[in-house]
C-alpha cells in the first residue's frame, strides 16, 4: 500500500469508526416552498436524531416579502428536543429570527416560542438567533416548527402577531433529539411455506425472509448491509440478499428476498415472531414483523 492509499484507508477507517460511534455529520435538507400556512408544513424525515434544514425566510435580496416557514416532524413522548437557528445573523442577509413549536393535534397548540437564545452557540454569532433548549415532547405524535422573525411572534393555531413586520434572510434550522420514526413494512418469513413459518432453532440452514414492497416502501431500496433479523430484530444474521427483486406475493411489485443464518437469529422455544430491521439507501429506518412457530428438531429440516 503506498502512502496515499494508506492515508485513504486510514481516513475511511476513521470515518467508519466515527459513523459507528454516532458522530456522523448531521443530515442536511433544503427548504422546499410552499411550506406555509401551518397545514402545508414541509415534512421532515429523521434518519438520525438530528436534522439541519437550510432555508430562506422570504428572499436574500430586494424588498422583503411576506413569508413564514413551517416544518413538521414526528417525535416520541419524552424526546428532549433542541430547536436551534444558526446563521440568521451574519448570513447572506441578516434577520432577527423568532421560532415556535406546535403540537399538531388538536388545532396546532403553541407549546414553546423563542426570540433570542439564552446563550451563543457554535453556529451563531449573536443571541438574536433563536434557540429552544431541551424541550421535552409531551406525547408521541406530530409537531410543527415555525421560523418567523421579530416582531412576528407565533400564536396558537399557526398565525403570527404583527403580521406586517416582515424581515427576510437565510438561516439554518437545526432540530436535534428526535427519535427517528421507524417505517413499518411487511415481511414474509419463509415465503412459500403454508401457515406459520416453521423455525427449528437448532437447524444449521438459512431462513429466507421476503421484504415486501408496498405503496410506501420499495424493497429494492433496502440497504442489505443494514439488515438485522431474529428474535429481537438486532441480530447480525444476514447471509445474503437476492441480486434482483422477485414478486413473492404476486401483487405486481418486486420484493426482496434475503437469507439469514438460522443459528445467528437466536430463536428459541416459545418465540412467536421474527423481527427484521434495516435502513433504505437514503437512510430511512424500517422494521417488519412476521409470525412463525418454533418446531422441534428434525433431521434435515
Ligand atoms: Ca421560506
Ligand atoms: Ca414559507
Ligand atoms: Ca444557534
Ligand atoms: Ca431573535
């Protein structure tokens, strides 16, 4: 290995280690208008617990125009969430941000709002950038964040006070502490077997599991390297996945059949289901559960 290659390998190794340790760079998405009024909030998809949105309130040059930016996310009861504006001061065009967070139902109740942060943080040069610290979500469900500007402070229902007081500028909105929502998918353990999939925990073979495509899930987007399957769903039991899709359940959509090492799946007497977990190649977490029955050891099963 020459020096350059060695350096590359080290970099890849370090990046891998950082990723494994959860030090991955926060996921970044761009604002997509039209994200107002509140019921047209842009939906955010968390694949890790932190997401950065690059947005512009109004525009970065010319006369300021009327704009409000709403972002919706799904969180779990007890998530401790920080909602932080960076770069609204000192960006392409500075504005004095004002943010709010709403519980979506019932009726977009304003839960917290902030004009100026309690302290400077690494992404901000001024306390005028808003920040809501350590906000504990009261329930599992949908929440909406509003990015507005002083003096247009948020009101319950999604409106703002002083609607004429528009300022414009670019910002980064960093939302962290949100438990990623897990997409539920359908799986079929031992496709083709009639009734409950028979599993013999002591057998040496592999268990085929079909990831079934649906309207919301393309099984071929699953990242095979991410797949775990077994009694708890966290077992690193993957052997391999089919190179191409096959329509296992005859619904006209291609499914993905993957094979897992039976003995690594850790099934035992009394287990009633197998759990599969993984991520799509765009980072969306998914989970599927399939029914099974544990059968006694038999020669050749
Ligand atoms: Ca905007
Ligand atoms: Ca907007
Ligand atoms: Ca900040
Ligand atoms: Ca402010």
